[in-house]
C-alpha cells in the first residue's frame, strides 16, 4: 500500500497518530513535489531526518516511526536502591549539607554518587530544598522518637530562630494549638446566609466544620462544645490553646462573652492574630479554601440543598474522607492522612503531659505562647 492511502486512514485522536502523521506527511509531500529539499523546508525537517524516516518506514512501517519519538526511562542510569537509601538517610541525618558536600560525605563512606545524582534522588523523594529536608528530620524526631545529633540540633535551632523572626506558628504536638475561623459560605436559596465555623489541629491537620445561619459568639463556642472538645476527650488528650482572628465572635469580656467564657471553663488559652494581619491564621484559611474548591464548588453544582442539615451531612462526609483517607502535605503529616498523623504523634503529647505531672516539666513553660 502506498503512503497516501495510509496517511488518509490516520486519525488525530491518539498520541500515536500525532507522532506518526507529520513524518508520513513529509514522505508523501516529497513524493508529490518531487523534491526532498522543498518537502523538508515546508514541514520543518532536515534532510537527514527525512532519509531516516524513509528508511524506518520501509523497514518497520508506522510502528518504527512511532518508536523513535517515545521517551524511555533509562533504567541503567538509576542508582542502586542501597545508594538511593543512603542519600535519603544522609539528607535527614544532616539536612544542611548541599548536594556537593553530600556527594563528598558519601564518597568518604565508600558510596560513589555525583552531586547531580544526589539532586535527582532528592527530587524523587521531595527533599530538594533545605526546608523540605528539615521538615523530614523534624517529623522523624517527633514521630519516631530518635535522638537528634549535634548537627541535627543545630539545623533545628536555626530553623526555629528563623520561624520566630517571621512570626510563624509554633506547634509541638497534637492538641498544642488549634486554629479556628469563621467562613462565609454564601447565600443559599431556601436557606439564607450560611456561615461555617472551622477548626483545625495545627499539628496533625485533623479538621472540623459546622454550619450556621449566623455569626455569633454562641456559634463559635458551639462547634467546640459539640464536636471539637468531645473528640479530644475521646482521645484522652487536652486541647491547650486556640488561635483566632480578632472578630467579635471570638473577642470580648470573659464575664459577658459566650466564647471567652467557654474557653475559661475548659481551661483553654486563647491566642489572637496580629492586628490587621488575618493571614497569621493561614492554616485555617487554607483549609477554608480547600473546602470551597473540593466540596462547595462541586456540591452546589450537583445538588440543590433545601436545608442546612442536608448540607451539613454532605460536609461531614467530605470531612471524614479529608481526615481519614486524603494524604496531607502539612508540615508534620509527611504524606500521611491527618488522622494517621494524629495517632502516630499522639504519644508526644502524652509523654509531655506525663513529665509535667511528675514534676519534670514546668507547666508554665509547657503552655508557652504558640504564636510569637
């Protein structure tokens, strides 16, 4: 069969077709024009490419033309598994080392890998920056209970000083600091104005959300009393502090403000964001954005809600999947789900509480300011 009929049968619906058709096209055009040079100029190919396409087509047909455009991973260039593991271990052992110094360090241990090779391994394991390597170290220290070396302690202290200088949130374990925020869902036909009270544990990223038709101190306290505090009690873990903005639903005199009174009764400390800096509560605001994009934007297109209870039921189901099945990229989650992160790191809080009760730790230092 000549090239022209074969060319007409091709469809542009598959990737393979898109790869083959231009190559067949330059072969057919050269035949019609009677000039290889003119065909190559029109199609944008070199004469060398034309003759290579021609030879491949004559010997192997269309499959041969497709094969030369496929990008294949060169497995031979991948380092052995033990070398990759050594690079990852060193990145956590000493996160301050750059790729050149890491290559030299490994060569001293008899493991030969180039600086660029180390970079490739870091990229595959999400360790390409000092911040990410430090995050991996902090997670391992917190959750696996390893004793940090002197180099690791220096790296951790340096990062702590930088975070303090930039006013970042400090959280040491589950229950150490929760963040709460009010999110305006919108005007929903048949329901009216809908507000969401959002709570998230800043360490594990376990989240709660409850819907209301008003924004008051009562509703701000209700989610804590109805969902958050009972759950922490079930986990036998106290909630020590909550971070909020300076909205009227969160701030007021203890004796006349429902939210403040509730925190006092439950012995929960209250931290507030900086004046005119709501982004200080960024963890909670990021959760609100995630809920909007992954739940509300989809739910309101698929379904018409007649009551706030109906919307709450679907939100609860989404939150269950978020907490128990959705891998999280939070600082201490390290790719695990929020619930798994909570369970894996729960012992840190229990050990600190045990030390405090035994007099090994000063309760004042234990309940330090979570927001610098």
